[in-house]
């Protein structure tokens, strides 16, 4: 039997004759963390194992580096900002959506107005 609980009752379960343990899915996450109490009843079987927890594979070590990242997180390749905006507008026109007209100011930064 698998029960999702907020607290672990393994001590009470083992006193009553159950075997098993606790499985924590996504242990490093605050929102997706789930705690499951897995209990086996009856005669212990040699092949009985607890299910594997989700979100634990490959998280044994964390990669650290001393390199500083620049302000840009990802590069768009060789496409300029204006070309990207025009391609995006063209895709939306093909989809049949309403798009503002292209002008000589498309893709330019606006001046700060104080």
C-alpha cells in the first residue's frame, strides 16, 4: 500500500508489523515535493523493493563554475532584432491574427521620457 502523507508514520507502522519505508519524489523542490509512505504487509519477500523516487536521477552532484555569465542568456544567432520581429509578425499574419503594420521604427528602442 502506498499512502501520500504530510508526516511520516514509519515507527507506528513497523510496530504494527508492516515493512517498508518513505519515498520522496522531487526532494529538492519546494512545490513538487511529495512524500509517500510505502508499506508491505505479510511475510517479507526477498524481491520486494521500494519504488524509485522521481526527480532523483543524475542529481548526485551539482556543476559549479567560476565563470561569470554575460547579460545575454541566449543568442539568437545571426538574426538581428528587427528581422526577428518581422519574422514573428509574418508568422502571426499567416495564422490569421491581427498584427500592427511594419514601420521604419519597428525594432527600435524607445527613448526614455522623464
